[in-house]
């Protein structure tokens, strides 16, 4: 099967590297995803193990679509019935440089074709199947979402602060900053605990999909025994070592939320949460200490003393302390020449991750 695996903007190369590490061969990687040809077993593994992906889509049909007749016939002849019976339908449209560009008309034709393709599949089941239709340079690709809800929704975060960091973006920050598991990790603006929790899941080798369900579990050819083996192998591979992770925030209520999230993720044993003011805190100077954080910016600014916060952040990343922070502010290249910068998006908000080389 051909897969399209999506991710947040700017993380395509990290996603491709992640897939290579589990023995797969991604191709045609781009800013927001990559492609892969594999089988049902590895499709399940990617959904269960990818810390960076948003969704894993299975290609159902591809071909020329210069007019609506071509598009209709292409979709009606898709392999949808191989995976599912009659369900509710959700269809997302993407078009670029194509003769077919009117999204509403495309939506109507594609939806009708899908309905006709499942007309003989019996009574409609009570769940929704998501499709993605991409038309670029007059070639259409119809995809089936095998993940369900986005994969960054791990299942441990039932509460969050304002404008929270998405889980897969938090993982990207940890990887970009070259997080060393044997050295301390500190997040002084922990919010609901995402960076600390994802750092702990990485360190303990806990699969990010271990607390959630997936759309592929409703497929006709779903192999429950094979998926159970994937889950049991993951449990057996959890590391028992002790790690040093500190997470703090000025807000006591948000600390309580973070602690509860960590408990649900089964990593509360290696994260030390404290109510602290960043401006008056001292930090560990053990070799290779990493501070990785999401300080106030954009929607989270409120009445924070931003100038003092960012001055302190600049001064903190000296000596034995490495890592970085994500914000809406780009680097002013003066004494920060030793830092890297990467443009990212937290939801729809453009950000920059700045980290010490």
C-alpha cells in the first residue's frame, strides 16, 4: 500500500528520519510530510510509534483528473470497499495548479462518487470515515485516514493551558536540541507539561499511541492479533532507568494539571513538578543540561514581563546549559550567532525555535 504521512510544517525531514530508524524507506519528503510504500503491519506500527506524524493516509486511487467525469470515475472505482463498509463520510479537498479548482464543486462530485461506490455495502455504520482528496497538476489522489484523530492526541492530556504546544511539535524541539537522556531536562514554562511528558516518553521508550484508538481498528481486514503483538512488544521494550526532568510554572493551578497529565502518561515517576518564577529561579549546571521551553508569546503574553523573561533566557544559555525556546520572535543575530533557528507552526501561529549549537 502507498501511504501519505503528514506532519506539522517544517518537520518532514525529522519524520523521514524517524521512519528510517524503524526500518522503513520514506520517499519524496516535503515540509509537511512524506510518502512510503509498505504493508498493513507497518501502517499499524507507524500509527502506534510515530511521535512526529499528524495522520497516516492510505492511497485508494490516483490518476488524471482534468474534468469532473474523470474525477467521478476515478473515485467511484477506488479500493475503499477493501477497507470499510458503509459509513458516514468526511472529505477534505486540496487543489494546486489544476484545471479543477472550485472546492465546492469538487466536494460535491467526489462525495457523490464515494456514495455510489458504497451503495451496495449495506446499512450505514455509526462512525465517520475521513478522506483526503488532493489534486495537483491535474492528477488526483484519494486517501483514507487510517489514524482517526490526529496522532499528536496521545490520550493523556485531558486539560491544557492557553495556546498549548502540540505533542508532536514538543518532540521536534527535543530532537532538534539533541536532548541527552542521561542529562537533566528542564522546562521552566511547563504549562500543561507537554515538553516534559514527551521528553519522558522518549526517554522511557513508551509508544506515543499506547493510550489511544485508531481508525484502522475498524477496517475489514484489521488483524487484531498482529496489533496486539505490536502493543505487547512495545510494553516489553519500556526502559526502567531513572531520568532527571524538572518542570515548573508560575501558576499553581497549571502545575496541578501538568501533574495529572503526567500520571495519565505513566511518567510522573521521573518528572519533578514545582511552582516557580522563572525570573528568580536557579538552574542545574550539570554537563549537557538541556532547557527546552515554550515561554509566553502571542496568545499567551497577557501581562508577563517579556523583556526581562527573554533577557534572562538569553543569559541562561551559557556554560553547561544547552537547548532552546520556541516563540514568535526571530533571532537578532548579535551574540546569538552560535544559535540555530527554525521556522515552525504551533497550530496556525508562526513560531521560531531557537537553540544553542
